[in-house]
C-alpha cells in the first residue's frame, strides 16, 4: 500500500500473469461528488497512468487498485501527475 495526498495505491504480485496487459482499477467514492466529477477524476487517472507506462517501467505482473481522494478535484493536473509518477516509481 502506498498513499499520498491525491490517491491510495494498493498493489500485489500476481503469480503466473502475462507481461502484456496492465491490471489496474480506479475507484472514486460517491462522497467525492456527482457522477461528472467522479468520471473526470477517473479520466485524469487513466491519462496519468498511460503517460507513466510510457515514461517509467511499471511492473505488469502486479495488480493495482487506485483509490482517489477528494483533493483530486481541487488541484492542478501537473501537480497530480508528478506526485503519482513518483508513487509508481516507488513500487519498483
């Protein structure tokens, strides 16, 4: 488990998983806002993870669960991206 001010990331090793597909899930709780706000957060997270796969080597034999925190709505995209990239680098 890794946590920062934007998200909490749970990760675990999957034995026998192929290295071609990334197993990742994004969760936003209903307390954060209405459906539009929750979907905006998930779109941002997907975009950040797509960039992370290209820039850093994320382990594909792990399973990831990314739980968003309410601070995702009120902050800038670039700050979130830097913080999440650092978090995914720590998982190595």
